[in-house]
């Protein structure tokens, strides 16, 4: 190849490498010994380390629950016949307002061993 063909190719490769490096984002660890689940807001479930934390949450009818994704893999939140989130990436959130009392088991359809439950009073 001559220099006229190599330079644009090298420039394109360098741009891809440079721009790709900016796509990796590191989230700082929480200060002290607290974990993401310990700092969850009321009615919030944190998705972390392939688990819903807390695994069971009790709320009043009419209140929402927010699932906050804090894991490196995509996850979903699915309660058969009630709600289904899209795949969530790190930093993503999904909310659902429960209007009827009852127990609502849910799981991640990407990782079915991940399970949780919302109890609505």
C-alpha cells in the first residue's frame, strides 16, 4: 500500500480506539462500608451483584417501586402479567406503581435465578 491509502486507514483506527476508550465508565465505590442497598431510597430496590436488594419490599397500595440498576450486566424486572422492564444497563431505572394489594413476585428474565417480591398492603 502507498502512503495515501495507509494514512486514512491509520487515522480511522486511531479515532475508533480513542472514541471507544471514552465509552468505558467507572463508577466510584460508595464511601465507607455502606453498600448500594444500604443507601437505597424508600421504595427502591437496587440491582447489584446479580441480586435484588432488598429481595422483599413492603409498600402501601398506590405507591411506586423504583428498581435502580447498579450492576455490570444487563438485567430486567418482570412480574408475570403485571409489568416488564426493558433490559436495563448500569445506571438505568424502572418504576411501577402498585395500585392493588397483594404479593407480586418478580425476576430477571435474563438471569432467572434473580428473584424478588413486592408486598402491597
